[in-house]
């Protein structure tokens, strides 16, 4: 479970994240939309404890990430736009290495089972990551989430640059994790994919959460209109 309470990040005088309070429960997928610079990645980076909040708190499974940096990381898998894997190692070797860091010692059969469940083609298991497409690397990331038995998945534009089929497959893998009770927070610019996979959708602007929807309550055209209205909205000063 993911929670932020009045989470705020300032860089000098600039407020990148402004009193953000969100909650993602087990089996929920919250997609955060918002223009470049809206504060989505900064929010995710605070949940990962990569950067410290100026005020407010970020919690994973009810624990403050600043106070419990190691414990909270155990529950989290992070998949950024370009997942860092070892290019000269194979898919199985990477999964073995990174699940090992997460404290799991898994047999090669179990590792291959996770790669299979993540939808990676069998012929790629023993190939070096340097030969992989982006979609294939993202699948290794999903396999790692499965291998870690992750509770929380943080995704920063994971489908940008994926072809429509790979993006669709990625969405299906997220549904699988959701059905296992994983709490998923995904920053994306892809309204279509957000509508497809999310249980909840938030629209951020200037570090603030301006709109929030239950995904099933809103159609794709309505979501696009809400997004554009939010971006075009100008505060009228008295
Ligand atoms: N380390 C930093 N120092 C100064 N300003 C920063 C820093 N990191 C982020 N910012 C600023 O904070 C704002 C929010 O950035 P952030 O990366 O969170 O946006 P985003 O919503 O992820 O955008 P994008 O859609 O482009 O990925 C931006 O204006 C950015 O320039
Ligand atoms: Mg970003």
C-alpha cells in the first residue's frame, strides 16, 4: 500500500510537489497523468527515498520511507522508463542477481518460471540483455516484481516508446500483479493505457493533484477532456 500525506518537495523557491495526498491500496492501480514538470517523477523518487521530502510524508505499507529506508525498499519494485539491467548478463542471470539483492535465493527453474509468467519468450531467457528490445527489458522488470513477491510497484512512464502490442502486453501483466494484490502507482502520458489499466486516475498540475477519478466512472473521451481542461485552466486572480 502506498500513501503520501501532504507530501511537498521544494527545489529552492520552486515547489515541485505541493501538498500531495494520495493512497493506493492493495489491488489498485493509480495512474498519474500530468504535463512535463507536473511533479510525477519527483513524487515517485520520494516514495523510493531517492530524494527527501521538504515536508509531509511518503509511506509504503504504513511505514515512513525516510525513517525505514531499507525495510520499505523490500516491498517495492521500481520500473523506470529505461530499466537498468546488466547488458552483458542474460535475462536469467539478471533476474538471479537482482532477486538475490532482494534476499531471494531462487532455483533456475523458479527464475525461468517467473520470466515465463512475465511473458518473455523462451528463446530470450539465455540471451544477453544488450540484445533486448525495451519491451523485453520491461518484462524482466515484471519478472523481478514477481520474484520479489513485491507489494508495491512504482512505474515511471514504463510504456513510453513501446509499440502498441508491447504496451498492451505490459497492461495485461499489470492486471496480473493487481490480481495478486500489488499496489501500483504509474506515471504516464498515455491516456489510453491509463484508462485501460487503472482502477484510479489522477491528474497533476504544478505539483498538485487537481483531479481524481475512479477509472470505470469515466470514458476515454471524458478523460481526455478532463485532462485538457485541467491543463488549460488558468486561475483567475481577484
Ligand atoms: N533536482 C532538481 N532540482 C531542481 N529542480 C528539479 C529537480 N528535479 C525536478 N525538478 C523540477 O521539478 C519539476 C517537476 O519535475 P518532475 O520530473 O517530477 O516532473 P514530471 O511530472 O515527472 O515530468 P515529465 O512528464 O517530464 O517526466 C520540474 O519543473 C523540474 O524541473
Ligand atoms: Mg517524469
